């Protein structure tokens, strides 16, 4: 499959998401695309499933990777206000309380259920996970799933990720890592690279200089190079999905 060069020029900033909302394994979900054989599940960050850039990113994946893309709500209908997050005003939010209500233990079963529903329907399934969605993408690609729930994952600035998650990955992995990230630390970055090398797992590790945690969905024009980096990350993910979701 070829990717049109016109699709790779940028990101649809300020566009209107073109998909629809429905249900997936009892979760609300944004859906875009109509490929009957290939699906991508996008696992959102703290901005949630309604954040416009996440839905526009799904639209790009659908068009450029020729997939049906799903963005489920994994926060049970709770949506944090966008403005304090985008401004980095974390003190205005009860982040510990929010993360506690949507902990790994609470949300993992429904994340698995959504992936199983897609696996039953589609021949190939990929995952993109950002921040909060990073740990979940690794868990969906874990060796415990036999047969595998997904065929590949791409992960951007993951949070709540453990070394055990990395140890147990069993599908091709793409990492989109910002230079500055207090959550996905230098130690964890090194551990990811060393472990994936030792596992002989196909992987693509991409370094994004000058940007910080959150850049792949936030795309803040006020932060130097962040929009360009988000566009680069989108293009990288499209290339990764095209490579691994269209093999026999």
C-alpha cells in the first residue's frame, strides 16, 4: 500500500472531526473510517476521548493508514477541563484523585474488552497510546494474550508504564519519545531500548528533540517546534501502521 504524499504535509489544525459516536464493548467510542479488515484503537491521554486533536489524529490515521479507527472513552464519561491541562496549571486539578478513579486496575478490563471486540471483527488491529494510553498499549501487546489481541503498537510519551510492561511486550513496538519528559524518564527510555533489543522485538525508537511530555496530542503553537513534532509523530505512526497492518 502506498501513502499519498499530499497526506504527509501536515496536520489538520482547527479542523472538524469527521467521525461518528457509537458503542464499543459498552464504552462510548468515536469511530472514523470504513476499512472492514484493518482497525486501529487510539487510547487517549488525560485530555480524554473528546479532545479535538485526538479525534483529528484518528481522522488522519483513518485516511492515511486506510483503517477504521476507534477512540473509546476510558474515563467513564468524566472529562477534565482542557484549559488548565493545556496551560500546565496542574494545581487547579485533582490529578491524583482522577488517576485513582481511572487506575490501571479499574480500566484495564474494559480496555482488553474493547480490543477483543475489534479482534473478533477485524483481520488486523493496531494500537496508538498516548500518556495514560501508553501503559495500556503495552498491556494490549503483552505475551499473555494468546492469540495476540493486537498486531502492533505505537506509544507516545507513556505514563504509568512499568519495566514489567516492557519486559512482556510481544508485538512490534514504536516509541515516540520527547527529549524532555519527567514521566517517561531517561532511565525508562534506556530500559525500553535495551529490553526491546534483548527480546529481538521489531521496534522503532524515535527521539523528538526540544519538546516535552504531551506534545503528540497537545500540538501547542505557542511552544517552539511542538506542532511540527506532532505532525512528525503522526506521520511516523501512519508509516508504522502501514508496515505492520498490511502484512499477510
